């Protein structure tokens, strides 16, 4: 199978969901476990932490932090671990959280 066919299949697996003020992407959603209450709690804690960090330092435009709880659990690719989260202030009250993954070493894989 060529790269083009593989990419086409990958694009078909991506679906966008929209709602009031929310757009999320589901990557091959049938292969992912559904979010748990712990995922939601981690996301809410991360949002509050990021809001407080930018409020405490008005000139701050971005920073990296450790992952909080189960943050991005559903997005970690096989063979990787979430090592950090890059948080960028896009506009007033608008932030982007970008996960930073690290490939697991052979000795770390069970």
C-alpha cells in the first residue's frame, strides 16, 4: 500500500464534531476508549492551572509544564508517553495546550 492510500485512509478516520463554541476532532474514535470522569477532571484542573499561570504573569506568552493527571490520556500514540504540555496564549482568555510526546525506549515497554 502506498503512502497516498495510507494517508487517504487516515483522513477518513478523522471526524470533526462541533458544538456551541467547541470543535473537537476524533481520530479513529472507535479504537479509543471513551473519556472517563478522571479525564474531564484532569482537563478542568489543567485549564484552571493554565489560567492562573497567565494571570500571575501578564507578560507570559507561553510555557511548558508537566502533564496533570490523565490529561491527554486518550491522545497518546502507541509506544509513546506524554512528557510535557506546551501552553500558548493565543488571545485574551484563549489558550492552546499542545501535548509533547516522547517515544518509549525498548526497556520501558512491558
